[in-house]
C-alpha cells in the first residue's frame, strides 16, 4: 500500500511532477527545479513527505542537507527550509502546519494574526488537526476537531479556519474582552461576514464557545455596516482611538417620515453623528440636502453632529480626537 498523499498547495501539479521525476530517476536537477516551485508557495519551506511522494529519493535530500542547500527546521520533524536563518512569522506558522500533517490548519489567535485581525502574541502556534490525530510538538497549542464545509480557507498559502470559525475558536477561551476585540478588528479589516457567523452558530449549536459567540452576535450584529472608502476607515480608527462606543456605520436611519439617511457614523449611546465631510458614496436623497439641512434633521432626532474633512483626519488627528472626547462626560454620567 502506497503511503498517504501529504498536503500540497492548491494548483501544484503532483502527478506531473511524479511523471517528470520517474523519467529522470538518476538526475539531481529535478529536485532543484521542484524546490524552485514549492519554496515560493510555502514560505521557503518544503516537507520531506512531499519530496518522497513525487518520487525524489533519500540520497538527493541527504546530499542537499549535507551541502546546506536544505536546512532542518528545529522542532518541526520532516520540514526543511531554504535558508538557515530564522523563519518569518508566516514561515513559523507554515512550518507548524506542515509538521502537523495533512488536515492541519491555523486556529484561534494564530489564525486571527495570520488573517491580519489580531497582532502577534508570542511564538506559540494555535492549530487544529483532524479529530482522529494526536499531535505533540513543542510550541503548538492543538485542538482536535473536524472542520465543516467552508470552515477552512487558504490565506497567503496557509490553511486556516475561516474568520467565523476563528471567532468560535476564541469564544472557547472564555475571555469576552478578547472575543469582542477580535470581532471589532474583523469589522475594521472588513472581514466580518454576519451570514457566515450565523451559519457557524447553527452548525455548532450546543458546542463549547457557541453561547459566548451567539451573545456577542446578538449584541453587535447591527454594528457591522460597510465602510465605503479609505476616508471612512481613517475616521473609524479615530473614533475608536478617542474611546467612543462602537458606531453604526452607514446604517439606514429614518430621520423623518419617509426620509431615510445613512450617516457615516452614528453613536446612539452618545446621541452623536460623525460625518466624514465629502459627498462620496452618499445616497441620491442626501445630495439634495445641504449639510445644514441634514444636521437639522439629526438634531430633531436628538443627535449632535461632528464633521471632519480629510485634511483634519490626516493632519490634525489629535485635535479631532480631543473634539470627539468632549462628548464623553455626558455619556458616562448617564451610565454608559
């Protein structure tokens, strides 16, 4: 019985390379050609099982290790690097996934880091592996579970849980602050898909983490409006830096009977509207209203308005933050 096929990057022509290697059994050039293809796809790493699977013999591998054209990665059996110097953060994650075997993927905090949602948090790597497998390697935090369809994605060449499943991973940590932080960062990076989260909650009903994620979903699902341009992304960052509550972003609001507007940012807790001044992306009805008319409608609904130009957001950030913070004392006195 032939050994089980190891993981290969999607699109890699496994059968084509097996044929090419079989046609040149004594040639050493095919290994260098193979590495030239695999290294860029795997963050300058290759798995010994991959080389053996396509027909590369032990001798060419051993020769390149001795000549230091391949380098063993510490604590990652069977994983070789193109260079001896330390791996990049994505390289460390790729090495962990390769060493853990077929079906391994990033999970939890490591997956969120790799997707650009959360910052690096040490050198430990969070992985998920198939439920039937036991994996014990240094520097890994491993959960055993089988993914459901759509829960594994490829991010920069590395298999990872989807954002919704990563949120569920974090929900199992029983840390509401971390979970909400990840949720907000997923909004900020425009990776939060409420429909995907709803599907994940239904699919994992009753399992660990779902009560915490469901509670957050019910509390925050109305706060995931779309950001329409870079100006709004910058403004949202300033609102957060000022310490204001998470705003509703471009969310429909009936300000008068039959008249619906979409303020760039609305913070109901503070009864405040923040507009990124400029008409880009506003609905047609809003073009018919002057800024003063819109502000009057907001005021009629009990909301103050702050407007900032792109210049102010880019060049006068400290002043804008200070101006926004003036709205905080009343909110705190009201118990926000």
